[in-house]
C-alpha cells in the first residue's frame, strides 16, 4: 500500500507525504526521487459513470436467443427447448448456478413469446426483506403498515399482461409459498391492507440454484407449489461444463466491452492468458468471467491482455476441493452427486488441457487406458 501511495503521489495527484512513529510523532517527509508516468491505463480514459456502467451491466432488455453465445451441444439443445417453451404460456423453472444466464434465458423466452409487448418484471426473492415480501409481491394499501404512505402495486400487478421473473425462488419461506400458491391457483390476489381481490394475468418464470426436489423431500418447499411452477424445466450448466464455450465467450464479452467504450477497442487475449482462463474453475460463471476481463482490460499495458493481467484480475477463492469436503452432512447430501461433481470437473479439465486427446487425458488422470477414460465419460455424461 505504501508503494501505491507513493506512485499516486508522484505521478497522478499532487500530495504531501507524512510518516508517524511513537518516538517522533507525525512528521512531513520528502520522498527523494521522481517517477515518470509513462504508462496510462485504459481506465484513465473512462469516466466514473461509464466505468460503473461497464462493471454492472444488466441483461439487455431486448435479449433474444441470439444473445446466448454458445457452441456447446448441451446449450444449443437448451436454446431449442427454450424457444419451444417461449411460444407456450406454461410456467418455466430455470435451474442454474449464479452467473449461468438464468435471467438471459428468461428475457429471451419473454421476448420470443406472445407476451413480448407486455412488461417483463424481474425480482430477486433472496434480496427482499422478510417483512416486505408480501408488500413486494402483492402490493399494499395506504396505511397498511408504518411507512405505507400511499397505495403501491406489487410485482404481480406490475407484470399484468406480461412476464414475472422470480429469481432465487428457492429462498422463499414456507408461509410465503402458501400465499403465492393461492395467487397462482386462482389468478387473484389481495394487497396488504386491502379487502378487494384483484385479478392478475402473468406468465411466471422462476429460477433457483437450489435442488427443489431435495427441498421438497426434506419438507422445506411445498410439493404442490413445485409442480405448479415446474411445467417447463431448463437446467443451465455451469460454464466449466459448457464444452468449447469458455474462449468463445471470453472473446465475445471483450468485444462487447469494446463496443461500450472506445478506450477498450483493440484489446485482445494472449495465448498464455487463454491457457490461464481455461484452467480457472469460474465459480461465478459468465458474470465472473466478464468482470475479470473488464479489470484486466482496464489495467493491461498495450493491446494484448497477458496471463499476468488475468491473474491479477482474478479473485482467488478457496479450492473447489475444500468446498466439496465441507458439505453439511447433517442437512443430507447425495454422495453419488458429490463424486460425479469431482469426476466431471477433472475429466473435463484433463480433456481441455490435452486438446481432447483421450490417451494423454487418461494418463493425466491416472487411468489405465483410453477405454477406461471413455467408460468414465459415459458414466458421468461427458461429451
């Protein structure tokens, strides 16, 4: 940190330096050298507002299935299934980890369907304070509670005639699930503090990272509500399981950032940086990849984003193995699922590193032969 302060004070901002000690107190000091500010990063040419916009990019309002960049067979199949669901009016449940594109799929389904002219309202259920959940979902009337100074429509009313997307749906408490089920069954709701039922017509799309069937089995999620929302179901794979998509997405995301700001035009990912990208687990999926590329593009010298730029931009989280070993057995786990997760991760990693050479991949994994590797791939659904 001291080095950073000196660099800033000697190059970018006029500064007076002080040091302090118990013996001598606070003293002004001179740093006896000058530094030439020859390197000006791309971040220097971007306004604060634009930087915040780039860092917090939301799913585009006009998102379509063409916006879903992929060459993975699994993802192409999901896109085709979602296009079929878009033409129907059935509820859709989307499974997937954070950053896998759940809202992107939801918006594409809305925009490709018969309700595209209506509103699309997105709500993160996990971010709503418990005491405001009913008001947020169903609205309230003036005076219904302290702070209710006017009538307010809930998200069901706001989405009337269109689509309501409830993200992190698995976070809703059982008592809220009961009230939500009544609305879905009858198509009517009563605002908090109101006495008159209101008719609502919405298409519901929900998303979660939780295994709702397991939640149902353990009594934490209502079975009748699950079958009400899970008519059309899409399981979005994490980025690490999307064969061939990682570098395609990296290049596409970087191009999109350059379109948003000219300071980033001409930035390319070097071969060494791509190797590092392929090795990283990307627990935050596409969202983590985009933010990492933005940070590395802002600070890299020249037009080539190197491995050091990517490494500096990455957040180093605990090893995946530690997460696997720290599962809460008291809440129940699926041991076969854990084994499949570990096996699938390393099978894909070895195949990627060897350019899909099965003989070399088998050797890296300590398997006896290419046929043994093929058997493992078949067992765990690796293409």
